[in-house]
C-alpha cells in the first residue's frame, strides 16, 4: 500500500471548494480519488466501488459524518478519517465511538492530512503469505492469528478496523505485559497528549466488545492500574 497509485480514497464533504482542493492535492500525491457531496452520494459510490479509506466531514446536511460512520461500520472495515471543526470535542469522541480510526480538526494543512492518511494505511494488516506458519492466541470464545492479524470466532472472521488491528498487533507482540496509554498513542503514530490517550481508551472499549464475553468485566484485555492495558490470553 505504500505506492499511492494503488490506493483509492473517497472524500465526502458538502463544501464543493474543499472537496475539489482535497481531490486535486491528493491526486497530485499519487492517490486515486473519488468525491461525494453527501452521505447518500457516498453510499452510492460505496455500493459499486472498493475504497482503501474514507475521508469524511462530520458536519454535513442530512445524514452527518458520525451517523454515516456508525452505519458503515455495520458493513465494512474500511478505515475512516473524520474531518471535524476545532470546537467539536464531543463530535470527535462520538466519531471514534462510532468506529472512526482517527480525526483531523479543521482548519488543517493538506500536508498533515497526507501524514494522517499514510499513518492509517500503515496500520492496515498486510496480507500474510498463505503458507505462513500459524501462531494463535486463544482468548476464550475468540482466537487471534498473529501471522495474519486476524481475529476469529469459530468459523467466522471478526471484522477489525485498522486501529483495532494495530492494537491487536501491539498487544499480541507482548502478551501478559502491560502497555501504557502513552506508548499505545506513540505506536499508533498519533500526536502525544491527553486527547489522544482518551481516544485510545475509546478504541480499547470498542475492541473489548469483540474480544470479551462481558466487556464491562474484561478477562482478556485487562486494565492494569497505573500501568496501562494488557492482553492476557488463555
């Protein structure tokens, strides 16, 4: 995925000027870009095309970006980057809880958008060689294939977002060892700070719903008081 020409982005923004500027900028940087003016238009494009990432404005007339994110997460694991106004702290948290991988406050430098896109694409699990030796972590009802970066429940593949995939990679590399929130923020390629640590907490909560029989009393993805989070396989 390092070669931008292979990467297809979908921009969803009701502001025609911003849509056009972003499309031109990202195409100049080697991406293949489609643009949609609202959620309904985005759904039509998603119905017929495969995208590697969706860049989505939160404030849109009709169905907003957070609602669209929540809805898309029922069907696809495509990474979603939300564009939010500086003041919309609650919107950002709501967006992450809905399933977004990251957010970028407006106004932003196009170069920063490029950095965020590349950071998210790097977090996507690489397809492992079919002959790769399997190494499994058993987590109660689910199992995690370390080589492939896949989470399975019985015969069913559990869909992970790009950020959840990266978290599982981080934790499975050091089972039984606590990883601090600041270290998780760093490993995810995020800016340091309280807001990003809070964002990691949101992602952990969502990941627990996929791992735990009772997410409120986690057995496998544990909170270690004063030290961070730890994956504790069977």
